[in-house]
C-alpha cells in the first residue's frame, strides 16, 4: 500500500545518546520565537509521546499513531498562539520502550524543525541547531506501569531552583515518515465546575496493597520496572490511604488549599479526557497526590477501580511550581491529597485531547431533553475516543480495537460526513509485513499494539473485514480495498483449517469473544455466534472482490447454522460440544446469540416471526425487572444490546428503538456525561463504540 510520505527539510531523528531504549525516559527541546508577523510552524514526529508548550501552556499532544515501520508527522501552526515579544516553545517527548496497547514498543526518537515564514530556523540533529536539548530531571523514571494496557504513571520530584541540564543527542536510525492524515485537535482548556467535599486521610500499612498484574507480574515478555527497582511506589501509598467520610465543602476552584493530611474533592462536571496542568505552592516538604476516576460512589474515590493506577504524584519542598503532565487521563472527579505538608493548587485544568469540535457538522434537532442529554454524552464519548485512531476507551487502554471500530466508524460519518479517521485506522493494519507474536494470517485484536503474550481474538479479525465492506460503501475508496485484498485472503486461509465436516468453525483458539456476558463462556467447541459472523465475513469478501464461490459458501453456512442451532424452544442455541466424535447441542441459549442470528442474516422477522416478536416486545432494557424468559442469559452492552438496537433500526421499529435508547443510555449520561462499556459501572465509563447511539438518532430524525 502506498502512503503519503512526509519529508523533513533539515531535521533528523535523534535521541539522548545511549538512552534510545531506556524505559520511561524524557527529552526536552526548547527555543524562542519572536512574534514578527510571519507564520510559525512546528513539524514534528516522535516516539512515543510528545506535548508541545507555548509560554508554559500545553497547546498540542501527539503523535498520530501508525503501524510498524511508519511514523506520522505533524505540522502544527503556532502562529495564532504567539503573544507580542519573545515566546518560549517547549517540546517534551517521552519514550516508553515497553509493550502496550497504546504505543508500539520501538526505540525512542524525536524529529522536529521550526519554520518561521517557511524558513527552517531550528531543527534536530546531533547537535541540534536552534533547539536546546535538555533533560527533564523532575520526572521520575523508575515508576510502576499505569495499567496492563498502557505504560507508566507520572511522578514528579520538584525542588527549589531546579534546572534542566543540557544533554548530548545522537542520531537514530532513519525513519519512514508519512503524513498525519487525521484532523488536529483544538486548544481547549477544561476547568473544574465545583469543589465538592473535604476530609482527613490516615495511613494504615496493614491494608492490602494494590497488586494488579501490571505491578506484580513484570517478566520477560511484559516490560516495565519490577517492584524492587522502583524509585517511588505511589500505588503502595495510595493503597494505605484511609479517608474519613467527606463533608461538604464549597470553595472557589481557582485556588484550592489542601491542608496537610487532608483531601479535597473536585468535580469536572463531565467525564472529560485531558492532560493535567496546574500550579502548586508547597508550604513545607511533602507530597501532593492527584487521584482521579470517572465515578465517586458513596462520596469515595477508588483510583484503582478500572485496573489502573489513576495517580499523579508531585513531591515538592517550599516554593511555587508549575506542573504539566505528559499523557491524557480520563476523569470526572479528582481527589487532591496532601501528605506531609499543606499545598495550594492554582489553575487546575485539563488540556483536552479530543476530536475537534470544528469538524462536527451534525447537530441535535429533537425536542426531548433526555435524548439531548444522551446526544451530548455520545458526542463527548466520540470525541474522547477518536483522536488519531478509533479507541475503545481514553482511560485504561487508549487502544485501537477492532469490532469497537465497526460501530465508531459509522458515527464519524454521521457527525462529519467523512471517514478520515477510519481510513487511517484501517490502513494501519496494512503497514507491517507481518504481525509478530500471532499466527500467520491472523490480524491483531487491537492495533497499533504489541501482543507479546500471543493473544488474539479471531472474531475481531472478522469484524475488520465486515467494516471494510461498510467502508467501501461509505467512501467508494476501492484503492484501500484493493490494498487489503492479500491480507483479507490470508485471514480466510487462517480460518480454513478450523472448518469441520459441516463447514463450521470448530475449536477456534486464543480468546474467542462474542460479548461481555454468559455468551462468552459458550464459545467451544462450535460457537454459533462466531460462525454467524464468519458467514458475514465470507459474504463481505465475496462482494468486495467478486468471489462467487465464496458467496455460495456463505449461503450454505447460514443454512447449516439455521438448521443445527435452532432448539424446540424457538431460540437459537449458542454452541455445540464434540462428544464421542459427534456434535451435540449444549442447550444453552443467550440473548446475545439471538441478536447475532438476526444481525448476520441467519434469521429474519419473516423467517422467524415468533422469535422476532418475542425479542422486540419481551426483551429490552427492563427485561430483568420484568422477569421474562429467565432461562435465556441476559445480554450486556457490548455487543448484544448494540446488535439489538441496530436490528430495531434495520427493521423500522422506530418507537421501540426510541424508548430502548432512553432505557439503555439515560442513566449513563446523567451520571458521567459519557456512555459506558458495560450496562453497569465496574468498567470504563467512556467507551468509543457507545457513541453509536448517534447513528440511530440520525435515522430517527433527531440528528441532522
């Protein structure tokens, strides 16, 4: 596949000499810009993460991610951000060198040049010209991972009169640079809407210490700093914290005093995603813990709720300091905890990292205020999860999951009339010659990502093909479809050996995923939901590439599934087991499997009228409360309920769709202002696929 190449004029990729593969290492570039009426543009590519600051405030975060072998370059127009006189430009780059679902595990580098009036005045080289290359002494290097899916937490050790030192840069290997090809976010600063409460904090070292896998199971194929290597154990201290019951506390959010051994709770109003910025004044020597989460049930915040260490630590002595974090985090609530001395936090804010509002052309045109609330929550959810790729969540993972992307891709078209991010997302999967750690022909379940543990989801690879089919219809971009052909047929070749005597996939390996419910326990030996999707995949390939024999295979597979999976109850069975050489129905039936059957064309309202009417009228958001069909395992949000709503949309059940949308999403929008991964709140409360409600709203005439 051909990608739009990007050529720097003078810059070369560099990193601190000898530190190219050091975990969690930072490099800073700094220069001054005089406002003189000429344009000021920063061209930059980096791995892994960069933030750009003008006069001490964050104005951009990047880069846009690409697949193995390529790096996307940004061109950031800074002209309108300059003030009269001399302006300071700072670029902070963090290289992580760990495997994750967020950034690829590749050596660190930065390549940047500053153009004034189209002329390069500063650029990276060894040594740099026009840029000062500095260390970032306040950022601690040897800290724990943030989550299994992401890299490191942020801990800052601030001391009075701390100065950055010049560092020696070395050229790295040349890189293949390509254009960003996705929109740039806008400069948005988000401030708290209220101070909620305060209380005291004590430390009980007999309490269990947080010990999730990203902290306790660092090993040869899962990279990070082991517990004994850490220079600071923020997760331990946070585990020991015992908070008193909160008492109401009203205060101006501009300056928030936190006395020693107390905490103050702050509300952002909505479950936002962004990079922390604030000034802090330390009245002594101590530590400021910034804990955060999407929820605060019962007035208490659990920074470990989602398998994450939602912790930023600032160690400081007497004095005033500015704090700028490196990475985006997601929260509605923030708990500021002062340990050892009192602190005053001024100008607490987030630099929002999100899809630009200016690219959204759709708007809500309905009159139902509950629906408006859901609309706003869906837009916020889409924006937070559509930055450079489609992400599942902006919090614990920031990962480009397949299947999630199928749903989010429809939303991009609804909101913007285009599929720009989708093209970049799909193209990333075509960049590497092969994917390490997973079998030949298989696609990674999320990407760009590293899967050193050899895990993959065969079903999610099918969703890639199904999304390709819709992408072709949305865009008419058959060049990308042609480029994907080899990879698509290699995937088909991967599945062939799993086809049994009936043409059904049997004993699929690794993580066979149907949805987050009982259905996920019913995936062996023959998963009918998986095979239903396999039929859609075959049909899609047949349509994309004019493969008539494959179309016949898909039709035969549907017929086989319909005959073998239907039970006397009128519901489809989820799976069959191989017993003494024969396939036997398990007898288990899930709500999700019924939706798969209709979504994948195994059944239609005409072919199965009783089942269809039962699903429409007896199932839905209030099914558990009604107590109907308790023998049919309940579906969860992803993806059972979404298939249900999509079927109501497909078959014109608009009244039911309208009420189901309110039943499934109103309580989420009310609590967090975003839409969730599951029906309950134990997981992410901001998940990209959930914005798909906007697609249905468009069909209901609520979004235009």
